[in-house]
């Protein structure tokens, strides 16, 4: 039998405010570079696994 799915937690109060503030900040150049490199590695792994 399948397990019951737990309810998704909801952010409230200070946690919700902090989350919204982080969303409003633009990504830094370091973060963008890291994400581009990560995507490149992911695509390489995915291409190799499809062979």
C-alpha cells in the first residue's frame, strides 16, 4: 500500500518575511557562475547516462 503524503509546511511570521526578502535580492555574479557550471555538469552527466 502507498504511504500517506505529509502536509506541505507553510512559512509564517519571521520565516516568511525572511524568505520574501531573500527572493527580492538579485543573484550575485558568483552565484550565477556557480549555477552555470552546475548546469553544464548536469547536462554532461545526463548526456552520458542516455547512451
